[in-house]
C-alpha cells in the first residue's frame, strides 16, 4: 500500500532535520558544560507570559508542554490518516503498535523493579517506560528510503501509544493533585471537537480555537498537556478520497516545515542541557543506573518484540508490510530512546534529591545514545541485507 504524500513529506523533512537535531543536541551539551551553562539555565527558567488566566510559565514549560503539543498534533494527524486509508487501516496492522507499546512499557518497568525493589530508587520504575517520539522518529528518518515506510509508521504509532501510556502513568502515579474541574472541562471540549467532526464542519479555525482551550484546561488539570495535540488531531476531518484535499491534509501541509525545522531543534536545545559531574559516572553502575539502562535498551527490545510475536502468533496482528523481524529488533532498540519523558519522570520520582536526579539523567542519556546507535546500525544492516537478497 502506498504511503500518503504528506507522510512522505513528513519523513523527508525529518530526514533533513535529523542532522540539525543532532547538531542541537551537541550544542546543548556543550553549553551545559561551559561557562554559559548558568545563563542558559536561567533563560530556560525565566517565566514568560501573563498572570492573567494563569499563563505565566518558564520558557522550558512553553517548549515541552506548548511547542511539543504541536509536534504531537502533526504526528497524530499522520497516524489518523494512515488509520483511515493507509498502513494502519486494517485491524491487524493497527493493533500491532498497541500490543508492542504495552510490552514496551511493562517489561522495562519489571526490569527496573528487579534492580531497585526495596531501595531508595524504587519510585523510579516509570523512568524506562517512555519512548522519546521526537528523537526516535528523527533517527529512523535519517535512514530515508532504506527502510520500508510501514516500519516508520509502526514506530510512530508505537511511540504515540507509548507516550500516551507514559502520560497516564504520570497522571495516576506521579501527579500530586488532579484538578477535576479542569479535567471535566477538557472532556467537554473533546466531546465538542468530535461533535464538530460528526456534523461535518470542515473549517480548521473551528477546531483550532477549541484545541487551544483544550490545551489550556489539560495543562491546568495536572495532566501532561501534549495529549491535547493527539486529541485535536483525531477530531479533524479527513476522507478516503485522493483527489479532494481534506482539512486534515491542509493542516499537515502547514505544520511540516515548522515542526521539522523549528520545534524539534528548539526541543533538543532545551532538553539536552545536562551538566556532567563525577557522581554521574559512578551512578551508571548503581542499581539505579543499571535499572534505567537495562530497562530502556533491553527492556524495550524484549518487550516490544515479545508482545508483537505473541500478537502475531495468536493472529491478532500482522507484521508491518515488507518488513522483517530483524527490522523489528531495530525498532525495539530505537524505542529505547527515552530521553525527555524519562527525564521528566525521573524529576518527579526523586523530587528534591538533586544527586539522584543527576545520576538518573546521565543514565537516561547513555541508554538513549546506546539505543539510538544500535537501532540505527541494525536497521541499516537490514537494508543492506535486503539489497543483497535482491541481487
């Protein structure tokens, strides 16, 4: 089945922006370990906005909760399109990322708990459950046409489900207080958005304005506000026609460039500023470090492929089109890029314990780096094997 032109554009843009993204990661690490570190952190902590309606947040919050909601909106639009007319339009294809994501959350948590049960680090079991969707998609996109489009879609869908799972984990286990009034208002806005879809309203402005309010209410409810992007995406109308441009396609077209070349690089700059110290190195061999690294690298690999294998054997799902189990191993490794969401959970898990937070952040960085390299290499080898078989 052919991939939609908009999904191709998305991954082509990501392939081009992948180099920029990695460059921003390196720049951020250099800044964090230079004389500019304090000034850069002060900039990220600087509150911007207005106290009116309680919209005065640090720059880092505007980036991670605001700009990333737009990123989630774009990926959500792509996933919805593939559910309607693409790779995920059959139940067997659509169900596989869900089963894989469940395995990719359970097994890493179990591995972490095996290392840290009964220790001062036990509360961090949610750290290795998360997949960083921005970085994992950027890495796989750098492989270009070497990898079947179905594998890229599978990773995108898997990462979306995984991140939604991580958001639920944060909401249930790591959020100190849920503001139910705001949560109910969010539910009301969500119902309104899908009602507009049902009534066949096609003007994007009638979705964008409620979407902004949805973000606002979710953010104030205590739940990670990026979920607003996914909910908004799934409410926007599309069609199965390849002739008429749908509202969903129009919004995709407008979002590709700013997401790939503005939002993702800013995200990388803001979230990779980790200042190294000697305690971080020691932390790698502690039960905390081993639980995080083994959870992200091995746990994701095992969980995603084990649950995928079971789902396929039970004939509930099928492998992505033109893909192989070898490529699934590569995807399992790329899903081990935890990074931002993992760091966020680490900060919530060990509030006030700065040394433990630093050790956890460094372990996440090392695990994500290892997972990215191994995943990229494995997928690259798989493409060469395919070429050899064709010859």
